[in-house]
C-alpha cells in the first residue's frame, strides 16, 4: 500500500512467514504446546507463592512480579502467532499491531527492571543479612514493583505516541510480528525526532536497570571473596538463576536489536525466524524452570504439594 498515511492505513503485511503447506498444523501444535507450558508453569508458581505463607518474602514477591510479566508478554505474542501460523494471508490490523508493539516493549522494560530490582534485593540479603528485614520491608517491595511497571508503561507510551502519528508510505514488515522500528522505517516524513527520542529511550532502558545490577554484583563479589564459605554458598544458590535469566534475556535483546536495526538479507530465513522467537519464547519458559528447580523453598513446596495430593488421592481410593 504505497503513498498511504496512518489515517488510511488499516493493516500491515508480515513478510517473514514461509509457505510450509500442511506442516503448518505441526507448527501450530508445537507453538500451542509451548504456550500451554509457559502459561501453566508461570501460573503454577504464582499460585504457589501466593498460597504459601513461608514464601511471603521480598525475593519471592519479586519473582511473582517476574512470572506475571512472563504471562503478560506471552499473551501478547502466542495467540497472535497461532492465528498467523494457520492463516494463508499474514496481515494484522494497524490498531492491533500498535497494541502488540506496546505489549512487546513494555514486557521487555518490565523484565529488565524487575531483574535489576531482584539483583538489588540479593545484594541486601547477602551483604546486610542482619539489616535485611528493616531495609527491604514489604511496603518498599510493593512500591518498587509498582514503580517498575509504571515507569515501563509511561516511558513507552511517549515513544508510541510519537510513532503512531507518522505518515506511512508502506505496510510491509519483514518480521513474524510487529516491531516499533520497522514501522518507523516505513514513514514518509522526517523521523529525526523519533530517532533521537528512540535512541534516548534505548539508552535509558539499558542504563537504568544496568547500573543497579552492576553495583549489586560488584558488592556481592566483594563479599564472596572476603566472606565465609557459607556466604559464598548462599550467594551462588540465590544468584545463579538470576544470572542465567539476566544473561539469557540480554542475549535475546541483543539479537532483537541487531535484527531490526541492521540488514539481515544475508542471514538464512529460518535462522532469522529462530532468533526472532528466541527472545519471546525462551525467557518465559526458562524463568519458571530455573527458579522452580534452583530455589530450595519453591522446590520443597512443590514436592510437599505433590506428596499431599498423592496421599489424599490414595486415601480417597481406599
């Protein structure tokens, strides 16, 4: 749709989908199964944390916020992917495209900020164990969570409000789903303001979470080198899943930025598709598995629940 503006542009065409014939039903089943596992795993851990008083601690409340964000991000992507996989014409209404962009980018911001707050929480727990309860109160926990979500939503609303008014000279997006920068590249008018604010927002999005993460882990490493063996074991057990999640998410963001900002014609299409899905699929799948397996309290609570259900089931059958 050439020479059209946002006022008349009603849809976008997603160009990254391949013609796979009847294999689309197999891909649909795999995607649906991944979506079910992500929803089940994250919802289960949210319920376990909320229902067990022993898990009503700052670290687990931050984890609850993280799992809620995984549900939020997955809901903004997977139902859309399932529809597109079965469809022969890969179009998306303009209004829904902007809604998906909002969900996608706010999910990324909340994820990174939530991981930053969690690193600060681990710093207080390891470096100031005796003062931890007075420094990280429940009021402070809920204020931090609210600030993380509000900051992420308000910051990207400004970006979206600048981009949504751009007149567009095309409607073809070379991606599996909607991307903010790919739509900006379709603009007919000057995008200098959008590019300057976009660069500023990207730097802020990276620096705001990165600074507390670097500060926290520098302090934790210092304590580990000078502290006792018990302190090192505590640091390793609580920081390992956080570091794995953080590194995985950082790689996903890097792949996503490279794909949207640079020419990717030399990369095979199937590799581009895998890299596109890496960011949005692996993180919500990895987090509940990592934290569920590594955090002893969550793991023991899950075991106790399973044993209780088996016992009650056996007793009812007698």
